[in-house]
């Protein structure tokens, strides 16, 4: 219930300064209605890009690139919102975000580990040993992906909505970008990674992960000499999310057969994290 209330108030406060947020209509805290807190918002009509663009939407490489840059621009715009002016100062715990995330996700992984999954010990140790200071304390979305944006049906390069604000908080913007890029599967990725793809980032015209980082840093002025930290953090966090779901399946708390192979995805993300660390230390 509390989470719905926060999600509602965040979006309501954001709307005047970040127009892509849906218009909030009402919050209901009367449990006689539906047995829980809920809110109603305006429906944003448009296209949500999932693993593949909808049939009939044929963009050429130039249009795809424009769509891609538009999505990244929406993240940049969010990270530049004046959260004090929007009345959202109390949303986060202030600086120390990086450290809190590494501790928190490490603890969650240890709680959800099963016998058939990697220990991640060396990766967690590396993350702890390489933590940078927060580069800023800004409004972050925490689940910013193509399938959380809405495109204008008549002009698909135009983004008319950004959805799913339940994990929004104040934190480090590069951590937010690292989270987003953990889902970013590009055209030259291997087959296993292609099988995890849930957004159309493989299309001709889409930026590669390295190009996204370069574009983002160029436009925001944020700089990092250790992008690998944010990359590995994003992969590790995604592995923990997958493992938490698999843990429930493993212990028969959920029966959905779609979760059966999630332990393999965990191994794969572990391998990618170790490879990224090794690559970083080679230079």
C-alpha cells in the first residue's frame, strides 16, 4: 500500500517538471474498495516497444537511431530534474547510494542463492573494493527500459510517456544507466544474450552500449574513469532479480515454467561480469 502511495505522489510531483509522466487522477486508500491502496492515472495511448517493434512499424536505420537517442534523452532529462523544486527531497537517503546498493544487493543475493547457482563472491568483493563516490544525487528511475516508454503511434520517434515509477528514488545517475544497460542487448552479442533480449536494441541504427555511455556522458557532463564498475553492478543487480524469482520457483512457491531456466541466466550474467572485470584490468 505504502509503495502505491509513494508512486502516486512521486508522479504527481514530477508531472509539472517532467511531462512524460502520466497525469495522476486520484489515490484511493479506502480498502473497502479493492482491499488495498490503489491509484488511477490517465491512460497514455501509444506504442510500447518490447522485444520487437509491432508488426507494420518499419523504421529505417536513421529513424531507429532517432528513436534510440530520444529514449536516452528522456533518461538524461530525468537526471537533470531539480528534485528540490519538485518537492522530492525526501525521496532518497542522500549520498552513500553506491555503497548502500552494493551492500543491499549482495545481501539479497546471499539470501536467495540456490545450490545450482554461482557464489558471485569474487565479483561482490571486486564491487566493494572498487566503489566510486556518488557522482551526484539526482532523481533516478531504477527500471528505465524501452518497454517502460510509450511512443506516439503517429510519430514513433516521439516519446509521449515514461511508465513504472515504483522504484524511483534519489541516487547516483551512473548507477541508473548501469541498470538500464544490463538489459541492452546489441546486434553483435552472443546467442545466449540474444535469448534474454526484451527490447529492440539489436536493430540497425541502435547505439551499442559503449556508444550509449559516450553519448550520455557527453550530454550530461558526468565523467567516469571506471565505467566497468557500473556495468558489472548492472549485471549483478539483474542476476539478483532473476535469482530472487528463481528461488521462489526452486522452492515451489511459484509454478510458472518460464522460470525453470533462470539459474542458467544467473550463470551467464556471472560469466559476463567476470569477463568485464578481466577486460578492465587488462588495460
